[in-house]
């Protein structure tokens, strides 16, 4: 019994199509034979050809996790039921696990070359629609992280999809000529809930790093930023508020912000006093900021 799969792109000897049956390939023109080592679902192989030729089959499992941003290695993803706020940046961590080998694998073709643009991250935007928010590949063994900023309240659902199931990471193309029906693998869906809030992110204007310990005052309600430089106000009603941000060794800033029922992310970049004194930053009379070159020597 043979399971006919597809043609290889070309024969190494004459360039003609090579027909793959189970774990054996034969050139249609010159008759050259090939042993095929395949990775994928067991349904892609005939039982007798497995036993007689000994084709290797590495089943794969797609994994996707949601966690804080940044999410270092070893950090657990958000537990089920986690509630975030509009304006929060999260990490989408994805990987394709070789179940038989117990390790995550790079997205490669059968010949070992890197397969490009074969992984998709999908985001559910309403009850019946999905948007593709990232396309790419895993260039090294393991997993990769993609940032995503929550832009509206509600449930945000994601899943990972990749094309093909014939080799590590299941990509098609390259040595294999095309993707056929059924050659798509998808992960389980993972979700987080986001509620409307005024999220204030305070960063250093020069380094772009979070400012820890900044005092954030919305009208008369005061909060202090943590390690992420973020302060969250989740009990506000829609309206216009006065926002004041102060931090040691920084020039304070005051502005008006409009908060709606959909939530809002307000990014504040504070001017470090050392930069003003050194002439790296010039501050105009009406608050206009101009960056200038730092003199050397």
C-alpha cells in the first residue's frame, strides 16, 4: 500500500518532476530513485511503506501563549480569565513542537533550508471575523515572541496557523512543490479579556525606557508607575481630565486627556533634566521640544 502525496520540484539529475509515494521517490523521466525522510501526520503515510522503508515521521503540535510584555524565558503565560486594560502591550509567544522529539523546531524544508512566511498569527476582531496580524517564520530552534497592544475592550482571541505538515514546523514549498488540501495545522485558541481604562505609559524621552516611580495625577486621583512605567485608572467615566506627570530628575508635564468608554492609552515622554542642562534637549517658551546634536570635545 502506498500513499501518493505530491511531486518534488525537480530531479537532481535531469530536472524532471519526481513522484513521491510514501517514503520513496521516482523521477518520471530518468527513473532516479530517492529515499524521502518526512515529518508530519501519520495519516500522510501508507502503513506498508512505513514498515518496509522505515520513513521517519515527526508529528508536530502548534503552541501559542499570551503573557506580559516583555515575557522572558521561563515566565508563565497569563492564567485563564486574566483581565487586562486597553493600552496594555502583551507578548504573543509561538512555537512548533516536535512531539516525538520533545523540542521546538525551526521552520525548515525537508532539505534543511529555511522556509519563509509559513506561520500566521490570527486575531479575532468580532464574533465572525479574524485578522492576520503577523506572518513569518521561526529562524532558530525554539519559540519567538511578538508584541501586541490591546486597542479596545472585550475578549481578544488568538491562534497560530502554519502551512503544511510534512517536515519540522510543517511548512510547504521549497522541495515540495505546493500546498495541498489539509496541509494546514492550527493551535488551540487562547484569549484574554480587556476592559476600558485610562492607561498612562511614562517613558524617558532619550532612552525610551519606562520611568519607574513617576507620580501620575488624573484630576485629584494619584497613582505611581511600577516597573513597566504604567499607571492604570479603571474607574473613570467618559470625559475630559487633567493629567499631570512628575518624576525625580525629570521635567514635569501637564496636559488634557479625553477618556471614552472604549478606553485610552496615553503615552507621556518626560524630559530628563540632565539632557536639558547638557544642551541635548532645548525647551521653547511654549513647550516646543527640539533635539540638537551633542557637542564632542
